[in-house]
C-alpha cells in the first residue's frame, strides 16, 4: 500500500464515516491516497478542479467519491467541515463493502 495507508475511514451503521483533506483548484479531480494529519489522524487526500465558492468544491468532491465508490451522490452526506479543507463524510451503504473499495482504490495508487 502507498505511504500513509492507515485508515481514514471506518464502518459505522448505516454506512461508512470518512475523513477527507480536499485541495480545491487542484488542477484535476483525483484521489491521491491517505495522509497523516498534524493531529495524528488520517484523511483521504483528494484534489478537485472546482473552486471553493458556493459549495462547488464540496459538490465536486461528492461527485468524485460517488463515481469512485459506485454509489449515488445522494448517498454521500457532508457532516462536518463544509468550509474547511478537512471534511467528514457519511456514505450510506454496506460499510464493509465501501471500506473494501477504498482499500482497493488506495492500494492501486502509485507509491509516493
């Protein structure tokens, strides 16, 4: 697994809780792996092309994650961090299957 591949997510009924660090105006839409935060926690590192105004970056983040996880965008709810780079998302669905999909996505990323 890529560097920092600890868990930034955990299954929590009825789905999965996910910590994300978003870089808006990142030049491309991409999931880049798991990073360690200053507080020792972990987050999925994501960049989006959208600007951070009027919720555009949040909408782009949700759309990207929905495509990557094979869920509908309405299954993803932003529960914390709407105006910050660090966000908490709840993804509705089978938590274990969503966690396995995130594991696969991160394992397929090139090492940093």
